[in-house]
């Protein structure tokens, strides 16, 4: 032991920390990958409201509202918690829905769950806008060329005996 009160420490003890130095800034971040473009996405809030923090915020709002309108409502003003919660939830879920749509490809998971065709149209509209912003013409699908370019696969297999042999394993 050192007379100054310092303890002798080995190098291994100094190099191996007992706890991690890195602490996440936002431990409640909701992270996921976009299913369409595979970009990493992070939302700073949970998609479902109902944490203790939210109840406290809406409760304090109801209490302040009750205090301000005490002349008219008295203790009945505390029932204002329910309409305040409904308003809070509408705004919260709207904010989450806006944040969930991917800024890289335009994919909207809420729209995809309700109507797949509309979700595809929205993605196509997103890319059309991107192409217009860059001044590039959007590549249109030519259905007549696509039909003639890809012949019926069963017709190709029946015409070529080598393909049928390799598929059946003969």
C-alpha cells in the first residue's frame, strides 16, 4: 500500500472496465428496418401511447383545467381527463404515423396494412416526385413489351426437353 493512500492496480484491471462507459442517449428509441428498402429507422417514441409519463401529463392538464374552470365545474372538471386523453391519443398516433413513413422510399406501414394497392401507388407517387425534383423522366412500364418479352414458362418448358429432364431429375 502506498503511503499516500493509493491502491496498487494491475494493468488488466485498468483495461477491463467493470461497467460500460457508453450509455445510450435515448434508451426508449423504437428501432426497426424498413421492409421495403431495408433502411434502418429509429423513432424517438413508442408507437403506442400509455406510459406513466403520458398519464401524468394528461392528468396535470386535467387538474389545471379543473382549477381554471372551478367556478363552473368544481370537482366534475376532473372528468375532463377523458376528452383530454382522447385528444392526446389522436395527436400522438397521428405524429407516430407521419414519422413511420420511410423518408428513403415512401413506404407507409399503416397504409400497407389497410390497403396494399394504395400503398404501392403511394410509393410510386413518391418516386415520381423524386424523379421530377431531379429532372429525370420517370421510367414507365410498357405492358405490351412486358407481355411479349416474357413468354409463358410452361410453353418454354414443354418445348425444351432438356428443361423437363433437369426438373424431374431424370
